[in-house]
C-alpha cells in the first residue's frame, strides 16, 4: 500500500508505524527531491536517540568494502538490548541494493531481531523496480509529496495568503523559501538542487533512458506549456532532436514517476481512447515552471494570461499531489479543465482566473449532463463566484482551494 501525504502527515504516520512491534515490514519513503525526506529521517534519528542508526548510501564511505555489513551489525547490536531503528537514506545509490536489503531483512526476521528498517530515496522508478522484483511483500511505501500552502505556512509561519501566493509564483519547495526575495539565487537553487539532479542523476540511473538530451527537451517543453493540452506530434515538432512518439510518451511517463510532470489524459470510458489522447501537461510544482525560464514571474495585473496559467497549473498540481486521478474532457468547442476521482469524490472542475459568465460554463454543464456521477465545481477569484452560484454550481476561490482543497 502507498500513502501520499505532506510532511507533517507523513511524519505522524511513520512515527505510528515505528511504535508497532518489530521486526515488521520495511518502510519505503519516496518522493521528489528537496521535500524533506532526509530531514524526516534525521528527526526520527534524534527522537530514537542511541537506539537509532542513520546511514546515507550516497556518502563516500559507503563505497568502502564491508561498510554495508558493518551498519547492519551495529543496528543488530542496538536491537539486542531494546527495540531499535535503522534509517537508510538514498538507498538507490547502493549497487544491487534491493537484493542486499532483502538478504538483511530476511535475516532480521529469521532471528526475530526487534529492529525497524526505514529506507528513503528520490529515484522513484529505481526504487519501485527493486521493490517489485525483490522486496515484494516485505515493504510498505509512503510518498512524501510536494509541499502545499498549508505545509509552508505551518513550517515557516507564513500568513495564509502569502503561502498561497508563494505556491503559485515560486512553487512549494521548502528550501527555497529563504530565497524568495532573491530571484536569481532562487532560480539557481531550483535548477541545481532539484531539476538537474532529478533528471541528470535519478532518471539516468535507469537503463530505460537511452537519449538523455531528448529527455531534457521533453521536460523543457512540458514546463514551458503548463496546464496546456499538447499533442505528441506537436511535442515532436518542438524538439531539437528527433524522437519517436512512443519514446516521447515513455519519457513523459518517466517524468511522472519522478514527481516532475504529470501527463493527464482525456476523460473517456474507453482505456484505449484515454491513452491515445493528447496529454495535458501538468508540472507538479510551479517552481519547475518559473525556475526553468529567465522571464519575470507574471503578475495578474501585467501578465493576466500567464498568471492564469500559473494559477490553473497550481490547482491541477495540487489535485494530483493530493492523490486524485486527474484527466480532462474536450469535445469541440466544449472543454472541462479537470475531471478527477479519488478521496474528494468525482468532480468536474472549471478553473477561471478572470471574470466569466454562465456561457463560459457550457462545457462543465454538458459534461455533467452526460456523466451525472461527477459533481461540477468552479474554482475562481472570490469576487467572481456569483456566475457559478446563479447557474446552481458550487464554487470555491482558488486561494481557498490551494489552502484546503475540497472540504
């Protein structure tokens, strides 16, 4: 089972699981870079004190002969007196990590050593492959997701509106909050600490990436067209390097697995039609959009169209990051920005950042006529909720939505 949550919720869940009897299943913590996985492991290490062993598999000493075996021996000695925990960070950098982890975990269970094991990593695909092939039945997965406005406000004491504006303008990476007044430094942080390692290290660990330059171009096009429906043929036409449509589609899937970009498909009751539809590109954090360009951050008064794209993408990313399945619907000339299903229920969502009338909701009402199991919702400026209300449609301001979601 995989649980997708913010920092505080993930920390609480891990604490709860570590209070259970040991040994138990390995806790596998994955998520994007720079969202606090290492910070969380170090917090747990501090809480457990002398009963905790924290190791980083990407540290220079991890390459020494016998290092891996020594760490397990030390953790087992701690657990011989009382329940202990072994915290392993960036495990994907350890050669043949899944086989070696399985061997040690099986030994812990055979000897009934009261040792909990928590492993973390950013290379989601590498971790998923290893757990499926070797660790099946031996682990539980938690995903520490991109931070939302409420997470930032709680951690940094930001007022609610400031936290929401930060998520729209600069994304939700906690390490970038201190740099919000220095845009060049903020952009350098996003590129050097998040984008380059995620693509240049995490994804390239996989043999599935045969054309690294093409992968980078697909990423650049994706973040350059936030919340836009772009056909694979158009993406191919924008590439400097030629690539087959199947390769482009595969790389979009990889970017999704790396928590960078979601490619939402057109809503359809037929799976084959969904997969063949042009994807709607959703960068999963607006920092990836604004950190990949040297343009000024748009403002609603000076660049209303670009600002509207940022707000729409922030809303769509929040849906996806909250564990909702996101698609879109389009039957020319009608369109619905998002069709979702999940813990919030089935929704058809229209996102408006400018004044609108009931006529602009024709796609929403037509979709819900055809698929009445979906509840219509308009996300808009607080001052513009009247048009939705007059049409008998629920609405929420985009600021409130990015703060609390659908309540």
